């Protein structure tokens, strides 16, 4: 692509879309609940509060009702050439009368602004595009960049602080200060995504008119329509035209960024988020090396690899070869000690052991049929685990039977009802919004608010399609039935039911035989192989000490992959 075309597209972006966020200086009277709040741009009313829906779907919301001190906040499209600030007015109404008014400041980041920041990297030869998901990955990335000075790491953040939207400079000061990073002058360069692409900041019930360029992108890349449907299914308040606009603009933005920056490779945290799927497609088309990263299946570790994640990962796809990798008696003993440490500490992938609402355990137990087996079904985040959209790849690599957590829950409900087994269902925390849309069999007991370790300890068998809750259950010495594929595939650690006709029998076997001695030994072997060949230490201190491959091995691995060795 010629330089003139790059510049033309960049300038065009500034006028095509500039999503901005509003935040409030001050608040309404804290002791008053107003009927509604209207938002005005001058004399023009541009929005009104929507109550009773989750924050990420809310066009406007009020601090008193939701305990946000900043008051109402809303997200609107404003077509400006660059970053800007403008006065918007929030007017509180009670009993038909306007009783309070707040001046709201508009601030935002345009596409033009992002490219003006990236301009200084345009001539670099070793640019690596990094999409880390959220700012909490910055310390890890900073350490990697510090050790790999021959690369230029360009980080685009898509998750910003929830309480307010700030300038790039303010955000970077917050991020670096939070994680104790002393200087921003390094080969790790962190920028905010244009706010249209910041997670969960879309406009609810907003329709847009697709331009011819957008329609052309959809015609040329039909798979974008599937991703548009997935993001709309996840957020029912997102209009179809907006979801199409969303994926088209991101496709164009990333495609331009990769041309503009001469990207050498991509590091992507979570393969399956809709926007990340777009990056993956573009990167593959350009034949760029893509390194996927995620929290490791064993707490305290990280996974970096090039094949893919979950059922597309190397241990899952090449399961026979992985199972044959050699480990010593000393490495097996060490793996057993580490698993024992994980059991005692209740360490999990997301941090320290948390008790959600432990008092609810007694209440939930009142629904249990005494003297009957207790089955626990753990759902996964369908939107970020390879299940949605449900494609031929999904069926082959992730979920051979079910198209959603809900679909599996219904089927398990019928099986458990027939056998008079208790069935407990815990949704993935990111799937709780689905609860209002799901009609479950009456015999399913919901444990959404309870901590995962408590549920597993309380139940007899854990079932999942592909959630890595399966690893937690094995660490806690409980039998597991897998309905789909993750890194445990073919390892001999679990009961496998990859055909709907086998599910009932495999649950019966798990109840009858429990976690067998052979399964226990196979899991120790699997853990030893993971720690020696696959997982890296997560760079956080632990009372038990470090385990997994070290930082030197990680740097060597990343360098090898960026140079094109995909073995």
C-alpha cells in the first residue's frame, strides 16, 4: 500500500468516526433519586437514562442508584477532527420538573490521534503489535520488552479504567504508576485504542448507516458477518447496523495499522474475543507470526504458543505426541509437590482464593436431594473460548456436541432428572447476563454466587465442555467428565464423552469409580509435562517458589517464533 493511500485513509478516519466518552465533574444531590436524567448538547437532547440493564449496555447511568459518585455517564458518537473537549449538560428530572443540572465534559481519542502517536514507529523494522486485553498485563510485557531490546513492542490497550476516561498521558501515568514501572522511555510503547474499540463502551440501541467502504469490507470478508452476529448476541442492546459498523471499522483500523507500522509479528492475549479474531485473520492473511498468550491451565503460569488456545493448543491438537514427552522421576515428584501446594493454597488463575457468598452454600444446599449424587456442571465463557461462532473448527477443536453452555445444561438436566442425580450449574462470571434469557429445567440448582473451590469440594463429579475449571477439580482430587476439548484431551486424566450417547454412561462411571489411581498418576505426568515443555512462570512471587519455564526460556521462545520458526 502506497504512502499516499495510508495518509488518505488516516485523514478520512478522523472524519468518519470519533467515539468519545463523557464523564461528570460533580454529582447530583446524593440523597435524591431522580426519575430520569436527560443529556443535552446545547439545545439538542441527545440521550436519556436506561435503567435495569447492566452497566456495559447502559447509555447513561446515575451515580446514586448504582453507587458511582461521578453521577451519570454516557457514550455518544461525536465527529471531531482530533481529541476534543466540549460542554454537555445532564439535567435531572423529578415529578416532571427539572431539579438539577451538571456540566459534563467530553473527552476522547480519535483514530487520527492514534496514528499520529504511531507515526514515530513507522520506520522501525522490528515492530511487534501487542494486544494485551487489559492494563494488568503491562508489568509482564515490560519485563519481556526489557529483555528483548531488538524489538519494538507497540501495545494497543482496549480496556481503560472504568471510573473515568482520561487522556493518553494521564492513562499511562496511572498504568505505569500502578505497577511500579519507573520509566515510560523503553521499547514498550503503550497507546489507547480509539474509544470505539474500548471494551463494552458501545452505544446501546444505536443505529448507523454503513458507508460503501464498510459494505465492501463485509462483501470481501463474509466471516465478519458471523463475528458481527456474535457480538450482538453477547450484547442484545447492540443494533445490527452498529455491530457491522463496529467490526468493519476495527478491520480497517488494524489493516491500516499493520501496513503503516511494518509489523514483524503479533502477540495476542486471548485468541477468541471478536476483535482479536479479526486481528488473527488479518495477521494470517499477511503471513505474520502470531503468538497467543493466556493465563496457564495451572495457576501461577502463563501459556505462550502459536497453534492456538484451548482445543487448538499444541497439547490438545498434538495430544498423543505431547503425552509421550519424557520427564524424569525428579520432575514427577516436583509436579506432585506443586499440585499439593495448589490444593492447600487454593491458588487460582485469577489471583488469591476468594469467597464469594459462602453463606449462600447453606441456602443452596436446601435444594439438594439428600442421599443422591451431586453433579457439578461448570459453564465457560462461550464468547471467548472458541464456541461462538459455532463453526466446523468449533466442532473439530472445541465442542463436538453442544453449541453453548446453556444447551449442555439443558441436556445434563434431563440426564440427571432421569437418574435422580442432583445437578448444580455455575455459569462463567462473564456469562451471568445470559441468565435472564435462559429457561433451565427445574431440577438445575444455580450456584453462580459461590466460589469454585467450595462447589467442587461439595460435589461428587465435575462436568464441563472445555472450561479450565476441569484442572481445578483435578487438583482438588475430584473426577471430571469432559464433553469437549482442552489441553486435557487424550491425557488419560478424565472421563471423556465426545458423543451425546456416551454422556450418561461416563457420568455413571465417574460416580461408580471416582477418580481412579491411574487417572491420578496420569495427571501428575501431565502436570510435569506442562511445566517442562509448555507453561511459563507468570513472573509473580509465590510462597512455594517459581515453577514452569523461566523468563530466559520465554524470551528465547518469543524470539524464535517472531523469526518465523513455528515448530
